[in-house]
C-alpha cells in the first residue's frame, strides 16, 4: 500500500510503517550506524570556518524565538560537565551580569523580540540580585511570556524560592543527577548539596511552588547499577514533581579523563537497557515531551531547541541559531565584558547553514520533541520538502523509527532510542566545540 501526502510519498504497510528487521544483531548494527553517522555529521555542522566574519542576521518579526542567557559561574565544578563554566568570584560575576544586560539591549535595539526566556549555566541563581535585575530588563525589552531557570539543590532555600516566584518564573529546573549517595560522592555533589534523601525531601516540599518543577537526572554513569537506577525511578515517581529530564552520560573529549577518574570507564553497552527501563517505568505516570524528557502536563523543557524554531544565545560561550546562522560568543569572560563595554556584539565565530542543512536541523530537533508537522515544515521552506529530506525520512522509516499519520511524522518506540543516540551525539559535538573554543581562547591569551 502507498499513502501519498500531497507530492511527498511515503511507503507504508497496513500498520503505518514500512520497516526492516531491527531486532537482535541487526538492531545493534542500525544503532551503531546511527551513532557513527550522527557523530560525523554533527562534527561537520559545528566546524566553523575562520573565513566567515561573525555577524548576526537581520531581525525578522513573527518568528517563534527564545532568548537563552548563559551564566557560567558555579561554586565548584563537577567532573562530568562540559558546559562553559568557571568557579564563582563575586566581583567578576557582577561585571558579567552587567555586560549581559548590555548585550540584551543591543538585541533590543536591533529589533529582536522573544517570547520565551531560558537561563542556564553554570548556576544562574548564584547571585539572586543580579539575576533579578537581568530578568526584569528582559521582560521590559521583550515580549517574554514564559521563563525557565536552572538551579542546584543547595539554592532551594525559602528566601531564594520566594524571590524566584516573585520574578514570574514558571519552570524551575534542578540539577539532581541521582539520589544515590555513592554516585553523588563520586560526582563531588554529596558534600556540596547533601544526601539523596535530603534532596528528595526538598523536592517533595517545593513540587507545587512553580508551574513546573523539573529534575535533571543522568543515566548510564559507570558506577550506576540497574538497582540504583530503579531506586532513582521510585523516588522520582514518588516525589510528585511535574517533570524529569533523564540524560544519558555525555562525555566530551576534554572531560573523559575526569569522568574515568571519578567513575571509571563509560560503558555504552548498557545505555539502551537503562533507557528502556526509564521509559517503561515513567510512561505510566508521565508523557514524553522529548525522547528523554517526561512531563505530567504541557510545559517548557530543557531542550528549548525543540519548542522554538530559533534562539539567541547571550553570555560568554553561548551558542545561538538565528536566520539559518549558527554563532558562538567569545569564551573569554574578560573579553566578553570588555567588548560589550565598547558596545560591540561579542561574537567569535559563525556559520551559515545551507537550505538543506537547515531542513535537516529542523528534522532532527522537531522529531526529538516526538513529532514533525510536515505542513509547517513545507511552509517554512516555501515548497516541497522531500527533495531536502527524502534520504533521512526514508532511512528512519525503513529502520522502524518513524510513523506517518495525518500529515505528521511521529517517533515510534524504537525511534525514541534512535533519537537518544542522535541527540547524545549532538550535545557531545557541542561540548567538543566548546572545548575547542576554550582552547583557542587560552592560546590567544598566551600569544596576546
């Protein structure tokens, strides 16, 4: 049987999907192939040429844009984390927030507007007065209707929660990672943030303080057992919180030795088994907001790249994607502050995607959010999309990863794990790009 969608044709069987045999060894080969191709493609996507002058594209009204603010300060640094972050120092942090507010004004003067705001890090709540001033300016300059902020368990004080609620934050995302005290100690988090029992109790206390309370968790840590993961699942389900994001361990080239020193060598073979356990246990209590985010109701997610077509990245080391241009700010915090003091946009690199690259980016990111509206994608690209995406759609449909219905593509159960692999490789490539930029920043400082 052949089902035709306008001029784009998808071959399907009576259940809606034509697929190749994907069980056993064949399934493993497909997953390894997806991993290898994703690693190669994302590495190429994030290879910025020195010949392209970094610049922002012209602002376009009517786009669903998100404003991402990066706060790189932490009280101490976790060994597995590859995000751009430094140890907190108050005077530098205050200068940094002041520079970020200057950067926001530049975007406002260029005509940009944003409906959503996501503040990540680092630890954005490391200085509450500076965060409050920054969010107040964002709401003054832009049409912000939803705000999500990351934090850590030691910042869940009554005073901080009162301030965060007063700032109009709808979603609070808390870095938990695990409730297992052995794992917390290996991560260097037990002393900083307390025992798993203490963190669990605090989550229960604050679960209704915001529209959405999210717990960030990690699976496939080398020291993690199936029993430990099952206990973490019991606590997440029992906590009553509205959302959990369960990331696979993602190790960049620069953090590999730190991770192995803390936990031992990563074991990729267990990833699928652990993910299957998570998906099976949580499906009875949550719905899939993305391949690895589970929500009790509609809400923002950590992967803002899913819910927003484009986003501006502000702050040192922030990465943005606007008008088909992917760009990165300087990773030198001092340079970031100095350039904004001169009224300059602090870009260090940019890359303009081709039309096909943009379509493939949308294909991957939207399906990570479980479905892709083909009509919306056709409107976005002004015509047929099959010439741009027929290989991608055909390959994943034949591999049993996609289901077509009513003008949309949906991830199948099998496809969800395919997208865990894809997005793990995407974020690993982003982390490797960050490592490269940090290295270049240090080299420039040495030769300056």
